[in-house]
């Protein structure tokens, strides 16, 4: 059997190895970025009422929300990346796999953090989404 990346029956062209990783992290980071933008604007009224009653500080809400989102923000990228990693036929060593997964997680966590900060900064969903699109496209082009 031929190599998955060079077998003309499976893949009729040859792509550089870093192309798969860039496309993989781009989709996952966009997904997490735009999902996390909605955290603060959607829960602003509830947060303001509970804050006025002195129930907890904003930092407690932020850390609690981040810890609640952490399992899904970790599991989905790892699952999707693992499936794509094997199907694309990237380097089949433990070290390369762990390095790829750690880079994907770092990129996804950074995108989610950017989404949280944009959502808290603008509190207007249309403006936050517009700014997120501009920032992500700028980051992709540099």
C-alpha cells in the first residue's frame, strides 16, 4: 500500500505538512472564538443583579465560567484533531502527536480567551463579531 500523502488514488496532489495543521487549528480557533464571544453579553443582566446583591465578584464569575467551559474546550479540539491527525497521515510518533495536540490546544485556548475579552469589552454582539472577524483575519494573514 502507498503512503496516504503521496498515493495518487487517495490524494492527487502533495501538500506541505504544515498546511494540515494550519487548517485544523484555524477552524477550531474560529469556532471557539465565536462561541466564547456570547458569554458576557448574554449573561450581563444576571451578572449585574447578582453583583449588586454582593453575591460574588466578577472575577469569580469569570473563573467559574472558564472552568465550566474547560472540559468541552479541551475535549472537542483533541477529538477532532486526533481523528484528522490519523486520517491525514501526519508523522506517526508519540512526540509529534503530543506536540501537535499541545499546539492545537494552545491556539484554541488563546482564541477562546480572545473571544471572552472581546465579548466583555464590547457587550454588543454585532460589534464583537465584527472585531473578532477583523482580528482573526489579520492574524491569519501575518
